[in-house]
C-alpha cells in the first residue's frame, strides 16, 4: 500500500545551512512530506510545482522573498507562505501577500512545529482526495479540482493551477464519489466542478481559471441547467 503524502513543502533560501536546518526539522516532524528546495526566488517562480507551504527567505539575490511572494500571488498561487528572516521590518508588506507566519533565523524547532501543526489543522478542515500515480500518492484539495476527463480505463484530474493527475479509477467511480459535492458529469468523457463554470453557450461550457471549453452531451443540457441553478442557490458565496 502506498503511504499517503501529508503535505507538499518548498524551502527557498540562498544559504545552504539554513535550507538544511529547516528541512531537517520538517523531516523530524513528519517524514511523509514531499520536500523540494530552491536556492533563489527566481528558481521557485520558474517551477510548475504546487505547494501547501513555502518557507521563503526574505533576503536573497535576484527576486528577494517579498518580491517572490508578490509574484506568486499574482500567479494566483494560494500556498501558505512563511518568511524566514533576521528582522521583521517588512511585516506590513507581508500583509499584502497574506503571509502565514514569520520565523527568525536560525529557526527555532518549537516555532517551526507550531507552523506545521497550524497548517495541519487547516488541511483537516478542507475536503481532499488522494490520487495514486506512478507509485506516489497526491493529496489534492477538492476545491482546486476544475474537471475530470476519462481516458482508457482511468481518469485525468485537472486542477486550477494547470496540474494534471492520472488516476486508475474510472470516471464512473469518480462520479459516484463526487456527484453530491458540486460536480456534474456533462458528457461520457467529462465531469466538471460547478464552482468553475464561467459561461454556457448552447452545448459548450466554458470553465474559469484554465480557460477550458468542454462539450455538454445534448441529452444532458436540460439536467445540467437545473443542477447548476440548484448549485448556485446552495452556494451563494464565491469560492
């Protein structure tokens, strides 16, 4: 049985000694996390990886921590950001990028554990699905899933960040699992999240974030309209 990944974390610091310190402390807390390290904000910005938590050094050559955080938010990256710093003069700027926490360098293990525990509590409050892919398990927030596509005997799952996961479960199985959670099967090959419906033109459905247009099976158009109106009535607030 594949062991479930509990969290995806990036550590971005140009100083190796501090990266290794943080990584060692995270591993001591939970060795099931996926950990990636970056030596600069620019390298972090270039990756297509999605993280639950990013430890970000404030003072780095090139794009410093604050600039990197602003660019991440401009890309609609919702990862929790923890700034690593030797001073907190930029605390007011941190509000603009929705910083999760500050940690002084060198990082105190007890303070870092507090950050990981708070993140764990937040993760538990959000519904997630686990997708096994190539011997690894990916823990995905359900609210980030835009649509699912049938392929062969399995399913592709597309999230709002453009990440694509392949699942050995058939679309029919996902339909049974998700149809009461704001998802609707519009076609034999597609199931969409109502939260990302942008517009409909006859039998074509446009989804937001990924700017994808999918076809609704003709026989499903009437039922989809009714299902979508019911969804809107129950979910008046935006996601």
